[in-house]
């Protein structure tokens, strides 16, 4: 049974369509969602995180529909979500912030201290655990955001542009973290940087104008490259070819 299923998913705002008929099934593992700015990646992720209700289509999480308030609450306990930008209490320490987010996700109170401490260590912020968020650098703040998303080891981890502000060393360590998380959870990673998913994700989707133009393995994306596609690597050329595809299509299988 897939952890995440979406069928004919449509989403939009004020009558403007953004996501157009997306369908996908994902289980444990790492899925990289590529696409340029404005392709609809953040809108799709917010829908999958149950933050925005689709205009039509369906989403099943952990084998269940998520339409009623009770179903939404149950699903959210198992979802860790890092939005592209997030609001945070500036005077909270890193530990305060991660514990508060764990409490909001209804992790049992007696587990919260351990779950928060583990997540903070996994993003290498242990030495800054008592530092107020307002004093963190951009990269450290991003890691604090990742920590709150993975606290308690949720079954579905949704990360929107998680490597923004990370230096090269931190990005390498982040890739190691994703590979570790993907052993037991479904990790959905959104970015417009091909190298962020090349070494971490077993499956890649390319979103353009609200439709999935490609779904398949990194090797299949490389093989789909056209001879005249721009890019410095086979994967970049495959990505460019998918973006220029004339219409919605899915190549390969998740």
C-alpha cells in the first residue's frame, strides 16, 4: 500500500489553475520534484501536506482518504513539513522551536524531548540548541526548519527547497540525511537544482506549468535527453528536455 497517493489532482487560487491533473503514488524512499520557479511545486507540496485543500481530485495518505477533520488530524501526526519560507518565534531557542513543532504535530508529550534532541543532532545543531532563532545564520535557520520536520521520525517528510542557504559541506550532509530518512519514510524533496536530487533520490518528477512532464529514475531522465538540450551533465540535459516537452506526460514509474 503506497504511503502517498494522488489522483487527477487539481489546485488553484482565485480561479487560476496551478496544478493540473497530477497523479502519483509513492512509498518509502526519496522522490525528487524538479521544476523551475513558478512551476507549481510549492502549491503541490502544500496540498500533499494537507495545508491546502485541492479544488478537485483526491489524496490518500497512509492508505486512507483525508477529507474529514478527524482524518486530517490523524494524517498530520505522521507528516513532517518544511515550507519554502516559514514563520518562527524569534526568541525561541532551537530546542524550544523543535519541541513546539513536535507538540503541534501531537507527538506524545513524554517523547518530545528525546525526539527534538535527536532531530537537532541529525542536522548538526547540537552545539546551538540553546541559541535563539534570531541569532542563527540563514543556513542554520534552514537546518532548524529541517529538524522540526523530521522530529519524531514521521512517515512522510515533505521538504520545499531545503538546501537554500546551506554551504557545500552542509548540502553533502543533507544528502546523507535524506538517504537515511528514506530507508523508512517517504521523503518528498522539491527543488529547482538538479544536483540536489541527483545523488539522493531514486525517483524524480519534473513539474512544469502544473503538470508532471516526467516521472522516472535518474537514469531514465538522463536517457530522455534530446541531442540539442542545454546542460553540463546528462541529467541536466534530460531535465531541460522534460521542461520543453509539448504536453503532460509521464515516463517511467515511481
